[in-house]
């Protein structure tokens, strides 16, 4: 419904044409390959894989591709992930038609379209490194209340390695303890409520 609504809005713009639509990752990549659009709108979540996976495949085919990510979530980590993966922008699906068209034109002209708060945050964050996939796994187990030993057993690593991962993720999240780490992870979109 959202896709069809956005396509309808864009069809009313005199300088824009919707050349293709896709329902899942496979169709999105195939449509990009066939039509080579000037700007691609990509949902962060889609059947068959994530929009970030599709973004990676598209940029692998054409490093100059301009992709705007769309999401219902205004969370820090997904926006940062899209930015770091090479997206040209990130918009909420609730965006007004005029803002969507403006963002597309901005991206087409070689610019980016990320929320202003992200630009400020990226500048403030500077050298902060993102969590690794393993650190996110550890963080999820911390959220569940597991001890270092239990985390090690669950992941097939030593207790000391689990302790190392926890120390690293506390430093990266700039927090003092496990409870703050879990709170920060929810705030940044690293963990989702089940």
C-alpha cells in the first residue's frame, strides 16, 4: 500500500517517472538491473531479505547507484547502518509527498538526504565504531540476563572471550554497565522488543 501510494505521488511530479516496482529483495535487484533507475527507493524491511542486503547487491552492480532507504523506524542504528552501507538517504515512510520529491531531486543532484539530527550525531560520534555482529549477539544475551559463563556456553566461546566482547561493547556504546548497554541498545535500535 505504501509503495503504491508513493508511486502515485511521484507519478504526479512532472520531472519524475516510476520505471519499476518490486515486492521483495530478488525483484528489487532484478528491477534495478533491468531499468537502471536514476534514484531507487528501497524499504529497509522487505520479504526475502533486508533492504540493506539489496543496497549492497545494487552497489555491487553499480557503485554510482543512488539509493534512498525508507523505513517506519526513526532509530539511530538503522539510519547509521544505511549511511555506512552507502545509501544516499534515509526517509520515514510517513514523509510528505513534497518532501519525498525534494529528497529524490537532492539525491539525483549528487547530494544526500538524511535527517538533520543524523548529521549532527555523525559529527559528534566521530571515531565511534559500530558494534560487530558478535557483539550484538552478546548484547542480546546480556539483555536476557545471562552471565559471562552462560554467554560463552551459548555462543561456543570461552568465558574470557565473552567478557572481552562485553567490555568492547560497553566502550563502543559509551556506557558503564550492562543495564545501560541494554538501554542504549534499545534507544539506538540495536535491539528490538520481542
